[in-house]
C-alpha cells in the first residue's frame, strides 16, 4: 500500500510512514509449499526495509492503540504519532487458548502441529518426512481464517506425498471443517474439490468445531462429543484481530476485526481511516491477492481524498486462491463478492505458476506496487 501511494503522489503531497514491528517480512503463501519440499526457508524471508521504495519512512515499533478522535497512534517505544489518514493493515493473529489442549500440544510438538508460523512449518515438515503410516488429520478450528483453501491444500498434498513415498496404503487422511461445505465454500470450487477428495479416499467431516485436543491419546473432539483419532494433527488455530484493535475505543469489534464498508474499505465511523488485508471484516477471502487488489483501489481513493476530489474507486471483493491439489496439479479459485470467475479445473500449468512464478511476482512486483 505504501509503495503504491508513493507512486501515486509526489513527495510534496504526502509524507508516508509505516509503523512495523518486525525487521523481517515472511512470504506466508510459501509456508505450505515448504512442508513438501517445494520451497526453501531462505526464499521466504526478506528484510522489511528492502521492500520499500525511496521516500517512505519505516519505523520499527509496535502500535499499542489508536486514538481515532485525536488522529494519532500510540506506540510502545516512540509514543504518540499523528496522522491525517490512517491505513490499518494489522492482519490476523493466531488465538492459541482454544480449543482446549491445542497450545500444549503445539508446544510439545510430538503429534500436534500448525504451519501458520515459520517455526511451526519446519517442525511439521520434519514430522512428515519421518511419518511411516497412520492417520493424518487437517482440522480448521474456527472461521474466518487466512486463505480458506490452505488447510485443504495441506491434506491433499499430504496424501500426494505419502503416495509418492510409497506408503499410501498405510495411511488414512481426514479433513474436518466447521463449515457446511468444503472450503472455499464457493461453487463450483467446493463441489469440484469434494469430488477430488472422495476420489482420493480423503475423509471429509463437515460441521465439526474442535473443542478439545488430547495430544497424548491422539484424539480430536468437537463440542458434540464426536471424536476423530489421529497420529499427526495439523490444526488451523482460531484467528482474531490484533489486540491493539480491541484496545482502541471505536476502532474494532469484540474479536479485533475492523468494521468497514466492503466497497470503499473505509472505516464505518471515521472517514480518514481505511483498512486492508486480513484486518478488515469485509466478506472477502483473507489472502495476499485480495490485499493486492485492495491497495489498487485504496491508493486511488486516498489520492482523490488528498487532492480534494470525490473518491470513485471501489473494491468488488476480487481475489484469487491458488489451490494445489496434488504434486503437479493445481486449481485457481477466482471470485468476487457476487460471482465465481475461473473454472474449477486442475492443471499442470496452474501448478507451475503457483510453485515457480507467484513468489518472484510477490517479491518483485506485488509488494513494490507494480502489479
């Protein structure tokens, strides 16, 4: 977003500052590929400062709260910082206190894993390499989550990996979701993916919301007492907004998401605050591709604001979710608020694009505001 704004506005028109708590930026879509040898850790991390165009101020600090009436953010190290326009891009955080037993299971790291952090991904990768048979379960704890297709991609790639390893007959694969259809819960993709799962013998359990994980016994239980046994569990933890959103009066809802108009991305209570990416409560997929389109719209709207014009650009919910279905095959789910756009078909070409082209595009074009 900052890079796009720097391209759109002259330096005399706007001073652009990013407050970022991390010195490094992680390419999150690569974590799922890292599990199965399709990525390397060193390809997924770059210094934040190297990603910004000249003329953008980078402050490494953590925002603790936002004062929308005073037009300022409060930071941990540098105190109050004033703004004329604020873009909230705080993303989503993992909530590890529920379901019961998840945090302890992840910390122990014997049979409960997640790939939503780089450290967790490496642990799960190593466990998969050592796996010699048993039941692998991929479970979504709650919705919403980042990238609806990610937990499903994991179980399909796990099945494909064990097939290539020659031990498919020693394994069972189970996918659980709290939703009533297969994510991304949009047709025709849900039906197509359900057909693929059935054909490959991957069991799907819908309307399953985990309440308890017994890591020592290898049991995942939902709120109705239904149980799923596992030898290896990949859990997608509940997602919430950042605590600073909850700590800022009038900014967010009880779960830390920022309420905004889905077409303009403007905060519902403050016309100089916008939100992009995972942080917003708009009904669009929480993906990098969605955020990329949002920045195009938002840069145009903010430029109009700053120049005293009427903003006209709107976001239609457009996003693309690449879904690797097996080694050598992928499907692209492309949709917006009102319709599906791409066909629900697997292909080798889509796999090549996802595995070999998207990461370079991300680093060199998407983040630089060139695409």
